[in-house]
């Protein structure tokens, strides 16, 4: 089905005509396909899940992916109503979430006849649950969600009536043989994965997979695995842009992301996962920087506490790369007057002895300064060894094979915004002034605002990514603008006050100034205006954002339910602010629900103690009647195919 959507979206009706007439040449073939498509249009709309701001928290993310945002357990509950105690239900649910880990535990607990009995019971339960989750889908779609090596067996078990006496022996022989031939565990694992897949059909990741947490690379790997049938899309977040920018050869993006990796004690992602060589940087850091409380890493990775020597080294690296970042910003701001970022030129506002800084008419004392490499007469000039460090980092980033594989996926499945089934998905905001007028960027005499701003930025991002050897062209500089520019839809704030937060105590200088969008988005008329700008129906559409953690006591659902913010704090450092462990928004045939997850402890704890994240659901919207595939984007594509096929049928009947 997804392939069909690709034609319908990507090419014109003539291509569709030639495509379909080549594929279905006879009257019976065309008629069969029309029957098939029109039947699919009547199925219930599949479930979509929306998540955002995962920030490298792989285990928590995986848990939500595996439990289908709490959906797997509700399916088990409905399927086995009154047949399972809470403990049995919990154990069975965890088998579906973590089959290989739970199977290992079962082998420890049970042997001989007890194990055989367990297999027999588990097989039957899994088949029933699979049948229950598969009811919404065509056989063909269910088949595609199965592990290919088990399709025959699983279909036999799924579609044959085991209660018919004639089939009973046949059915049990399959199960017995799976056990005897030692394929039982493999089949259980494969089937649990199929159930997970069918429980949520499509995942939208509304930005910020990267930074702060320990394993963004594994989040991407699991999305790649999950996406086999185009069931994932990504709306880039400002942090993802840094990594795309890194692969595209932007020194500024690289300096920022290395700084953040040092700040959160995640340099090992760079070295061990992406093979980025940090030797030059470490040498420079050791030469020029000492211990400095403002640059001590924020928190240790829970699985690897650091030694004092490591802490000192990270603190030094953190300073060295921060200073390279601040130096690179100067020339970028100067060569791009169209970015209107002169107010972010800071190093030249420092006193010659670096003890104070002059900002907006105030003189502020500098604390924890570390300006040994800065020449007050030419503060943005990189020392030769700093230049060498950043050049070697750019070289490593543009040549990391694994980083490119991950970023290719982000490029392939990602976009600045997505219109999907009547909703608008975007990470940050649509920049506006206080009166709600769209604002943006003027480039080479053309002003881009609203949807055009997004399209222009995306076109440049794709250009920069395709040309990693171009390092200071407009397209590459725009990547950095996306991270921090005052009218960047992904940043949505006026100033990124990184420098001030390191060196100035006065909290007044730390304010970043959110775009007016963030207070205007509470107003339904404003959201309708945004939906119209993106050519969506303002009456039925929603805007879905990530990016701004929803603080305790504030409502993530605004503007008469038309605006939903789902940054609920997967990111551990932000859980103090949000008080929860994250949100998932679900959109199924019955309507929309917001699921609130409690903080995740650890994977080991979850598996051993069967501790699920407690998830509570809140209904955002209920459909007056169940929505069908016909009312989705895929449905529209299928209807276009039906039209073409009917035309072809008429032509054949008329002898054309
Ligand atoms: O929490 P940290 O590491 O100090 O980072 C704060 C910075 O992150 C930002 O909030 C951007 O990151 P988010 O997209 O996660 O909000 C900046 O506005 C701010 O300057
Ligand atoms: Mn963000």
C-alpha cells in the first residue's frame, strides 16, 4: 500500500495511468484490483502514534515503541477479557514487548513438561492476540508485517479454524514440530514483533532525536528497522539539524554538537559510535584549559560513571570547543547580514582583560572565563591549532560512514514539516510577529515567510547535504541558522544565550525570548490561520508540535483541541520541569488520545520486575463515527487508483 502512495504523491496522473495499465492488463485483473482497493477503503483507519524530543533516551523510547504507547496491553486486556489474572497479563505483555529477554528468563524458570506446556499455551495466546490485532488490516498487509521465514506457518495457524476437529491434529502437529525442530523461540520472537508492528501502524517523530541522552544512534537504528514498509516519518528538530549539518560539513554545526556532547558527557557517541577522532581536540584542550565549574559535564551516563581524570578532560574539551564555536559565529554573522544576527556578536564586547562584557548598555562581570586563545584585538580569529582541530573534525564528520547512513535515513524520511491525514506536524513554530503576521528571512531580495520559509529552508538543507565539500556557502550557513537564527522555525526564540549562560551570572541575560507563536498558539483562530497557510482544512486539522517541554501544571492541549504539544520530557534532564516521562499522541479510527507516560527506570528493571511505564490516556477528540481508510491520505491515493482503473476498464470494454 505504501508503494502505491508513493506513485500517487510523487507523480502525475499520467504516470499512474501507465503504471497501472502495465500492471493490470486484462478485465479480470483490473476488476480484481478495483474490488481489492474499494474493500480496503472500508477498513478502519490504522493507528498513528506521534512522539517527539526523544533526545537519545533509547531505552525509554524502545519501551514505548514495544508497548505501542500502552496499546499492546489494552489489546491483551480486550482480547483475553476475564481469562487472565493481572499477573498473567503482565507476564504475557512483557513477553510481547521483550520476547528474547523474557524467553531467556523462561528457560531459567521452566524445564521439561512445564516448558512444553508453557509453549503450547503461549502459542495459542499469541495466535489469538495476533488475530485480534490483525482484524483491521488486509491479509496482504498482515503478511507483510510477518517475518518472511514464518509466513506459511503463521498464516496456517492464523486463518485455519483450530476448533474444527479435522484441522485439530494438523494444527497441533505444526506447533509440536516448531518445538521439536527448535524453532519455537524464533517463531515467538517474530510473532511478538509482528504484534508490536500491527498495534501501531505508523510512527511520526516530531523532532529532536539527538543530543543530551546517551544513545540517539540506537534510536535511529531502531527506526530504520521499524521502517521497513515506510511506517516512520520524521519532522526535523533543531538538534537533528546539528547532526545533519555535521554530515554536510558545517563547522558551526559540528562545534555546537561536540560542545553539547561534552556538556552531557556523551563524547563516546562521537568516538565509539561514529568514529570521530577527538585526539587533536583533546590535545588543544589540555594545552589551554584548566578545570572550570561552568564547563563540568552536566551528568554522568548512568551506565558508565566517570573518573575524576575523565571529568577534568571533558571539562577542558568542553571549553576548547565552546571557544571555537564562539569564534566561528563571528565571521558567519558578518558574512550573512541577511540573518540579522549582529546582536549575537559577543566576543568583541569583552573588555581587553576579559573581566567584563558590555551588553545592551550594561557592563556585566565575567565569571568562569576561559579566553586564553582569544586575542582582544581580533577576537574571532582562530589560532592555527584551533583551525586544525575544526578542520580535522569536519573531515571526520563528512567521512563517517555510519553517520552518513543515519543521516541518509533522516533525510529520506524527514522534512521541515508534514501534512498527514489533515494534520500539520512541525517541531518548533511558524515564526510570526506579535500581531500574528508571518515573518521570516529575506534572501537575495526575496522574503520568505510562512510555508514558503519552510520550503526554502528545506530546499537549502537538501542542497547543503548533497554538497559536503561546500562549507561556507549560503545553504550550509542556513543549516546553522536553522539551529539558532531568530526566525528559525525549528528554534523559535530570539537569542540562543549559550555564551551568557556560561559566563554571566545575571539571569536577565539568559532569557532567550520566545517567538510570539508560543502565546498566540492558544488561540483557535490563530491555529486555523496556520492550517490555511499550509493548505489544510482549518475546521478538522490539528497542529502538532514538539520542542518546548510542557511544564508541570500547563496543558499540552490548546486552542479548542486544535493545537497539541507532545514534548513531555523523554529527556531525563528535563523531567524535573515536566514531571512526567513523555507523551505520545495516538490517532486511531475512534479519534485522538494523548497518552502520558511516567518516567522509565531502566530496561533491566523493566524486564526483571515487569515494571511497565504507567500510561494514562486522555481523549482529545472522539469521532462521531469510526474513520475509515477512505478518509486518510492513503485512501485518497487509493481512490485515485480506483478512478484510473475504472477508466481503463471502460476503455477495454469499448475495445480501446
Ligand atoms: O539545557 P541546555 O543544555 O543548557 O540547553 C539549553 C539550550 O537548548 C535549547 O533549549 C535548545 O534545545 P531544545 O530544542 O531541546 O529546546 C536552547 O534554547 C537553549 O539555549
Ligand atoms: Mn527542539
